[in-house]
C-alpha cells in the first residue's frame, strides 16, 4: 500500500467532506457529464452504497453480492433531498473509516465477485472518491484539486486493477491491451522529483507491464499531474489543451477506449 491503511481510511472521510462541499446547494437532478447515465444524486448514492457494502462485508464477514454501482437508485434516502443525502453519505463514510481502521489492513472481505483484504478496499474507496469528486466538480463547474501523492497513487491503482488477472478476465476489452513494441509514457510536469510522477506502460504479445519511471515511448501524455490523472481516468479528453500528447495519439486512444473499471467502484 503506497500511503498506508490509516491514511486511506482518513481520506475516505476527508474526500467525502470535500465532495459534499462541491455539491452543496447544487441541483442534484443535474446530469453528470462524465457519467451521463447518472444525476448528481445517483452519483452520491453510488458512492454511499459502495461504502456501506464494503463496511457491511468487513463488519459481518458476509459476502455482498450486488455492486451498488449497478443499482444506485436503491441506495440511501427515499427521495433526493440534498440534506438527507449529504447526511447519509457522511454517515456511511464515517462508519466505513471506523470499521476498516479497527479491522486493520489484512481482513478478508468479499464484495460482488472480488475477495480482497481490507487494505485493498480502503485504498479503493479513497481513490474512488478522488475521481468521483472530479465528476461532481465537472457537473457544477467547480474547481478541482487533489494532493499530488493521492493523484499519483490513483494512477498506480488503476494500473494495478487492470493488471489483475481476475479483473482482466471479466473484460474482453482489457484483454486487447497488447501490441509488441508499443509503449505509453505518462509524465506529470508540475511535481517534485521525489514523487516520481512518471509511468512507462509497455505492451507485449501477451498483455502489458508498467512501472514508475521515465522512458522513450510510442506516445507520451504530458501535463499537470491532476490533468494527466483525469485523462487517464477518462474524465478529460486526451485532446484537451490542458495536456500534451506527443507521438502516436491513436495508441493512447486505443488504450483509453479499453480501460474501464469493472465491479465495485
């Protein structure tokens, strides 16, 4: 774990508080441009439902069979009252953080088809909130910032997730991420050297590998770390003026079109 179990538990409540500030006073029936099938209320229900699903799995030792992301409308208060939804979300985040902090990072918990340790779930929840806060900010035209170490860890985590054989097996699109001799370089231009906010993804005949570091690549995505993060998570188009794409842009598009998270989150 890059940032530590307690830090991730803390970030669940911190990011939830920041999210609530973003949507305070907003019309929760507004469509979220980066998740156009959802309204802001659906987004809050998705987040709160997932937090409760994991907390219940950890606290009770039971398997939660249905990911909340597929049925956001069944989670939370009966209507979309902003105050009730905000309170429900905050309560879920607090319960999640308390339960997983008490459990520590090594307790097994299964949500949907994914058996993982609590350290995984704490990280997943914290970074899911980081990205979904960007969704909400885009819906209300609010500023969006994220701590550099969290943004870099979110890039790591996405690469970790789609490298998992279980995740890849559930997504035919991920199995297409191959191509001998092709590579992608991500380069944050605004971070301190100690963060090492550069990534090299190398595609081979049987899949891809990745590592932190600099390297010449078929295509490079360069820009401020937050914007690199948003492009990598498909929250900002790769042709945005906020980033620079050098080399074979079609390869980056090929990658982005196939990378979608499956399952909770």
